[in-house]
């Protein structure tokens, strides 16, 4: 360590300090620049309004019958889109700003920093999606079960798999640069994943979001609590979440390694 | 105006020296090629140098000399094809986290910090990322803000500051960590003359105060001359000189003497060329100014020659070499190029 002027002894930062720094930064940006969050909420609700009122005009009773499922699915979709875009765009921005390098050189190692940043994004997305859910329920006059612990755990694990996709997309952005808009198109693929028949078509439960979506529907529509789900279903949920995070991070690592070999890391 | 070749400096001896045992940074045989086949470009070719603990080394070179690739390879941003980098004795390819634990960098053309956070928030954030509890270095941060004239702007978002101020914040955020090896790429870029002077003075003071090891890349020779203990000059991907600023400036012990007279004709000029290293000849109407590179003994010889030719001198001056002369001499396509 460097020589210090008298009366000053730097203490090493712990993971607590790291988590605090990352979360505080996210919080500050959230409260200081609310336009982004509010804009996201308004756009999401606008599209939901189109879906709801447009669908009711066309499909009438059919839509009303499946309204609860649509609200839960849309809630999960906003969560997934928020987490995915924030993590993939964040990596792209960090490369552009020259701050990614500083995170890569951190003595904590990049993986814990990236994971904590991902968690911070998910927490922020939960807040905005909760507002969207509340407005959707008011708008459609629908009632859902809201077991907070179950929803937090199931939705959190469901979008963890999306974080993995975000890392992979971020890696692609590091390598090929300004392709963020193309990568954002992937968000529409989440609709298919959320509506995948995980309980009827077994293999689909291993796709990102699918198992989490199915369990979330049960929790919010039928009121099933976390401990009432079959252990195997929860195990699959956890396995899929961990698997996609690990796979996504591995792809990010591989992409950054290739970018370093090509000398294009940070060259925007 | 006629211009002769500049005298060659002999200041690259240090490049071949063995790195000292306590070197903070050792680069050995670094090589990197981009592309393949005929389109391949050699960016860095067998680059070796070391930086002693607590010293400031300037990395100089024309555009495309390989400075940025070298720095990026040291920092792990570019994977080299060959060679090794050790920071505090730790090989960066084997133990990157440990090797970079006390390293930070300010890269050219990048923000290096978050513009939507305030200056103070940036210092706290990057201190933490750099492995220091920010609460334990509050006093250092306040001092840094003061030294870089940022105290008044400490609670403003960086995005609202001028370009020069942003540059200072970028530097402050690097110095806010507890890094003892720091890479600064063009730290004075975009600063006005006064800010640049302040920054180089404070940078040197901070470096001495904290015994920092610094690798500084800049096109501003004044910054390099004012702040650096040693200079590594690169050209075409290779190190062509590596020595202290003083030795680079003193070169081979010669000075340049400039004599002006209306009595210097072509015949005398030809004799002077044969006897001395004439570096420059300019004519202004009747008057001819001749610049000669020689030592003090040679200068006496020169005055004897001029007296013998019955030359009445209008003026005699000594020309002090600066780092820019040395740099140009080494990187020009002349004899100075190795």
C-alpha cells in the first residue's frame, strides 16, 4: 500500500462496502434521474393498455377469462425486460465510458461486482414493476393473490435466468459494439418463454423464464405458497436460474477474452 | 533554411538494464500483432522496460508507436502474443486479481467515471471498487479535491462540469483509491494552460507524498519533463530510448552553439561543415547563422577558426535542448532512429 500522510490509515473494503457502493449508486441514479424509470413505467402501461382494451374489443369474454394470467405474465415480462436491458445496456455503457476496465481490475474480481450490479438492477426493476402491477390491477379491476415472499423468490429466480442472457448479450456488445438495439429485440422472445407450457411440455421448463412463469401464475392466481410447491419444481427453478447465470457469465468472459485478444475491449 | 540531422542521443542504455529487484512494474518481451496474413499489423514488438517503485516514467511516442497497446497489454485489456508483465512481482496472466489489486488507470478518451454522480460520490465509489473503505479515506478525498481545485464542485454532478474539470475528476477518481501503481494516459488533455500547470504541479506533489509509481502517457512534452523521472520513447512498436530526463536532455555531452555573422561565406561554411557537426544554417539577408553541436573544447576550436577567417561575430548563443528536440531526433527518419 502507498505511503500515507499522518493521521490516515486506509482500511480495506469488504464485500459489505462493495454491495453498499453498488446499491447506493443504483439508488442515487434512480431517485436523481426518475425520468428514465417513469418513462419506462408509462411505456409499459401504454402497451398494456393497448393489449387490454384492444384485446377486449376483439376477443371480449375470452380475454376476460384469461385476464389474470395476462396480468401476471405482463408483470413478469416487465421484470424480465427491465433486468435484461439494464444489465446488457449497462455493460455496453461501461465499455463506452471506460469504467468497465476499472471494474475488471478491481481486487474483488469482476464476477462479484457484476453479480452485485445485476442484483441492484433487479431490485430497481422490482420497484418499477410493482408500480406497473398495481396500476394494471386497478385498470382491469382484477384481484390477485400477493404473497410477497413467494412472489419475490419465484420471480427473482425466474429473472435470474434473464440476467444470464443479459450477461451474454453484454459480452456480444463488448465484442461487436453498437448492436444494443438488435439485442433489445430479444426482449420480445421473452413473451414466448413466459407463455411456454412448462407443466404440459416438460422440456420447456428448462428454458429461461418458463418454469418461473408457471410457478408465478400458480402463486398469484391460485395463492400457492412457496413451501407448497413440489420440491422438484423448485429445484428446476433454482437449477435453471443458476445454470443460465453461469452460462451467461461464461459467455461474457469468453467474449471479453476474445475482445482482449483482438484488442477491441473498450474501443468504441 | 537548411536543416541538418540532429545529433543522436545515447540515452537508451537503461533499456538493456536488468530490472531492479524492487521494481513495481516489469515488462519483458511484450509483443502484439493485430490481424493476420498480409493485413497483419505489428503494434508492439519485443518491448521491455521496468519501473522502479515510487518513480514516474513517461511513455512517449508518435501516433501508432504502440504506447496505447503497451499500456492496454499491461492492464490486461489486450492479450499479448508474447512476453510477460509483472506488477509488484506478480505475473498478470497468472494472478490477475492479485496483480491488479493496487493498480488503477485513467485511459485516454474515456470518461473513467460516472458523469451522473457527483464528484464526491465518484471518489467514494471508485475508492470502494479499488478495495478501500471510503470512510477511512475521507480526509484524503477532501485533500485531493482541494489540490485539484474541485472542492467547490464536489457536490455537483460531473456531467455539469467543464471538460477540464471532468478531466480533473477523472484523475481524482483514480487517485482516490489506494492504488500504488497508476497509469495516466493524457491526463492534461483538454485542459487550459493554467489548469495544466496546476495539475502537473499537484500530480507531482501527490506522487511524492504517496510514493506512487506512475506510468504517464502524454503528447505534452512539458508535462513529461515536469513530472517524469524517466522517459521511455517508443517508435514503430519498439522501445528506442529509455533513460532519465536529465540524461536524455544532456545527450552525448554536446551543446548547440549558434554564431551569427555577415562574414561567413560559402568557403568558410564548407570548412566548418568538415570540422564540426553543423546542425542548422539559416540566412537572413547578409547575415548567416550557423548552429554547431559540440562540447566546450570544440567551441574554443570554433572561435579559433572564426578568428582565423577574420570573422566579426554579431552574436553567440547556446541553444538548450528540450525533450521535444530529443523526441524528434529519435523518431525522425534520420540517424537518430535505431
